[in-house]
C-alpha cells in the first residue's frame, strides 16, 4: 500500500502527462506532414524546413522540462 502514497501517484501522473506530451507533438507532426504539407505541396521541398526546426526545438524543450522536473524531485527526495 505504500507505493500508492500521494507523492508516488503524483509522480506517475506527471510521467504519463509528460509522455502524452510527446505523443501530442508526434501527432501534430504527422498531421502537418500528411495533411497540411501535402495540401500546400511542400513535401520534398525546403519550404517546410522552418516547421521541422521549430518542432525539434519544442521536442527538445519538452525533454528538458521533464528531465528538470525529474532531477528536481530526486534532489528534494535526497534532502529528506
């Protein structure tokens, strides 16, 4: 029963939300590539490079945010 403490559930909830963020980013990328860029006829051209640069920046920032929260929690746990 100890593993179901409030803090553990909160961490697990954050972890699933963090993973869901990656899924949402990936789904948005697929939507843009398969629908929008096809409609604009930008696939295979350099016109969509700005989108991929912004998309990878968002993915990297989301990764850093999750790692920051994770290590912050470990640091707080070690102080207790």
